[in-house]
């Protein structure tokens, strides 16, 4: 199966991940998570929460009895923790290594936190830890990265090892709806 078709096969959806994280957060802050608390935290209706809890319960990620508290199963707690850790790693990498503004990094990390494999998150953490270190090679890399060309326009035509004949940055900056250059 092609990779793009596997997107919907991820263990949890974006919404599911946020519900699991919210339950974990409320349990840590208040000692319990109730439907109303979850609804208020996420800005959704109580009926929407109840519907999602049914889906999460079918997957074995939460336990919830009507009018009772919501409990994460061991697997649900694992997803919540892994997703939160992935978001933290992605945010650190985007802001501290790539220099992305915090608001953009936070939003992007939130959008992809549940899609990144543990292997990728671990290597991003490893790279981020090294790049933040005082190791001389890390310092040299940070300086070289800061002074590297920001687009194909910053160097001789055809000198970009990544883009070839079409500047990838230009295509990434093209507004949606405008025809993109043919690759």
C-alpha cells in the first residue's frame, strides 16, 4: 500500500490524541477528568466528548461510565505521554534548531505530533540535544547553517544540490490556488 493511503491507519487521529492528552492533563491538574471538564478544556460540546469517549473506549484507550470520571487505560496513557513528548521535541527542534518563530512552531508541532513515529522523534531529540550542546562541531554547524543560502536566489543558478532546476523554496512559498511550477 502506498504511504499516503496509510495516513488514516495511524493508531489515533489528531482529535483522539488531543482528547487523550486532555484527560491526562486534567487528571494531573485536578485529580480527575469528567466530560464537562474535557468539553470546557477543548472548547467542544459535552455530547461531542461523549461520542469521542465511546470511540476511545472501543479502541481500549479509556474507561468511562456514564456520569463518572474518565480513566486512561495503560495504552491510552502511553499514547497521551508519547504524543505530548513528541510535541515537545518537535517544538524544540523547530524553534531552537531551525529558528522558526514559536507561534508557528507550536502550531506545526501540534498538527504533526501524533503522526511522527517514535523512531523519528527519538532521532530529532538526539539531534536537538547535540545541536544545543557546547560541542565544537555543533557550534560550527549552527554558524554554518545560519550563513547558508536561504533560497536558490542566494547563489549561482543550478548550484543548489537539493532543488535541481526548480527551486523547492519558491514552490513552498507559492500561495495555495496559484499554479505551481512543474517539477
